[in-house]
C-alpha cells in the first residue's frame, strides 16, 4: 500500500485550477512521495493523466467514487 504524504482537495474547482494546484503541491514534495488529489471536475480525469505523462510523475491510480475523482500521484 502506498503511503499518502499529502492530500489536495480540489473539489468544486474547474479546469485548469486542479492541475495548477496539483503542480504547486508537487513542487513542494520530494521524489517518491505520494500526493492524493480529489476533484469533482470530470475534465480532470483526462487532465491529470496528461499532466502526469508530460511531467514524468507516476499516476499510481485514478478512480471515481460518489461523483468525486480520486488520483494518487507519485512524484518523480
């Protein structure tokens, strides 16, 4: 099981705010640390996936739960 080091609650925020906030938090984290991001914007599913591929961070998991999207990202 991955230990969550930080959680970003981006519920209620629309694109591009979840990505901008995710980037800001990841910049404060060390390589290998795990960030959990919670969003309600359906567009964030594609955005977070693209962001991780472009930045080299590892999208460990992505799931939908009660209209929330929960992402687990390992900083590269």
